[in-house]
């Protein structure tokens, strides 16, 4: 090419493209930004709508955080193991025996896991003397969202409890049940505290008396004496300081038989 370019060559030369910096993407407006913008307009109705929208957006974010935290916690929550044996004589004179998980067992298991995910639990109690007790379990997240489960029951008077003990037992039971229901927990074994006819896995298949206890025929003889002489089985076991007839020491057998006969004679009088 010559030093002097022709007009045709100049016409054919294409201009270089000019690179422009990318346009800045405006930041998404947050709830507070919407409220500030509405406040600057001076329109009261628009401001109120903006505040309502901000609350709705905050509530949605809190619910989402709650659900995510609960899902993460659920992946770590184990099946609760039953650790407490209940054994008492019911109103029919028979023994009621079952295993269940106590409240401390449940709380000790779930509280550290919930806390690690920003969750916590508490209860709200309601009730008046002579009325059923109402317990509400509240599962809360640090971002503000919470969910509740409520259950009511009368005082637990089983096992010879006085009214105060009955209320305390009912509250403890309801706290345990509502907490487990709120978290979707299950216990190892039966799920109805021994009220079902299904087989229990926690208790032993057959009761074995302690070493040195009376024999089975001796235990049967004591039962027959109690029934024939109309002596209270509960009162007798209280006097003998035993939970079961089978637990009576062998060397106390004669004294127990004598005591039953003595009380039986007093009952006849």
C-alpha cells in the first residue's frame, strides 16, 4: 500500500467498535427501602401499604428460616428411648406396668440440637382449680417465627396421687407429649404409654423376683388370703414395704401371713 491512501480505501475502512462498561444493575429494593420511598412521597395510604408489605415480607422470611432450621434439626433428632418404668395398682386391684420416656429424657435429647439451629422451646400453662389443665408447646426461631401445639387433660389421680401431685403429673405428661408432637418425634417401643394391647419391647418379658424372695406358691397363698379375708392389697404392701407380693423376703413370709390374718379378724369385727 502506498503512503497516500486512496479515497476508496478510506471509505472501505470500518470504524473500530468502542467498548462501553456494562451498565450497573440497580440493587433490589428491600422492605425498608420501600417504606422510605413511600414516606418521602408524603402519601399516608401508600406509607401504610408499604409498612404492611414490609411486615408480610419479614414474616415470610422468618417462616422460611424457621422451616429450614427445623428441617436441619430433624435430620439430627434421634428416636427417644423409653427410660422410666411405671408400676402401680389400679382401681380394679390389678397392677398397671409400662415404660415411657420422661420429660427430662426428651428435653436433654432435643434442646442442644434445637439450640444449634437457632430454635428453642417453651410451654404456656392454663387452667383453673377443678378444670382440665391446658399446656401449649411453643417452638420458636431466632428470626421471630414460632409455631404452637396445644393439648388439655384432667389431673392424673392414678397411683394414689393427691390433687396437687395429680396436676403436676398431668402437666409433665402434656409437656412431654406436646413437645414430641411439635417436633414429630417417636419413642422406642409403644407410642401410647402402655395403653395399647400391642407388644412392648422395653420391659422384660417376665418379672423375676429378687434373690431370697418367697416362692410362687407362697405368693399365691398370700393373694388368696388377702382376697378371702378382704384385706386391702395396697395397704398390705405398704405395711410390708414392698411393691409386689413376689418381692417379699422368704424370711418374712410367716409374719406377713400372721399380719393378714390379724387384719382380717379386725375387718370381720
